[in-house]
C-alpha cells in the first residue's frame, strides 16, 4: 500500500505517492540478513541453559519453601492454602524438568532414552497446565468470596476443595497427554 507524504517544497495540500514495490526484492546483498541461523543457535546454546538453570534454582528454592511453610502450618486449612500447596507442587514438577532441558539446549541432543524424554515432557507439561489451573481456581475463589460472600460460604468446604484439586490435576494430565505421546528421541 503506498504511503502519501507531503512535499516539502509545495503546499501541504499536495501529496506525493512513494513507490515501495521493490522493498522485498532480494536482488541486493543477501548475506546482510537480520540474523544468521548459526548465530542464533550459538546464542541459544549459552542463553537457554543459563536461563533454565536460574529459573530452576529460584523456582526450586521458592516453591520448596512454600511447600515447607504450608505443610508446617497445615492446621489452618482452607481452599486458598490447598490451592497454594498444589500450585507449588505443580511448579516443582515444572522446574524439575528444566535441568534436563538445559542440558538438551546446550548439547542439541538428548543423551537419555525415550522413556526419560517422555517423563520430562510429562513433568514439564503437567506442571505447566496444573499451575494455570490452580491459578484459575484461586482467582475464581477470590472473585466469588468478594462478590458473592454470603451465598458462597457454604460451598467453600474441604471436600469441595479436594474435588476441585482432583479436577485440576485430571484436566492437566489430559491436556498434557497429546504432547507426551508425540515425544520421541531422534
């Protein structure tokens, strides 16, 4: 689509049309592409293992601390605490797979067998989907508690909380099965 810009030497009412039809023609220097695939691969072999390692360390320490605190003070048990505990466990599943992914990103090959590949994919995807599910449950719980406080109190029981936790884990497993089934070591 041509762009109209005002001419500098005439009045502002007169417009000129610029021709950009040859903008995407690759007749010039092709080696001047924005990024070469080799440079991107070299960068990712350093950056991704570093990032995965940092996320693993922080995630393992932070979520481990949350699990310890919630288990120590488990006498105060409500739906939010149950969701937080399960969210931390789901995050631990997720971060447990990151050292293996860091190793894979650094070497560009999977040194373990296909069962280990599927297991790490299971941990990664299950933790990913379960984390999302528990955040959704906590968000809905907070919304219902604030907006519909008197009428929702009878539904916030430990039994219903456990059912919701089971539903989130089941849906997370079902959502992660297709990606687990498609993983294989090449």
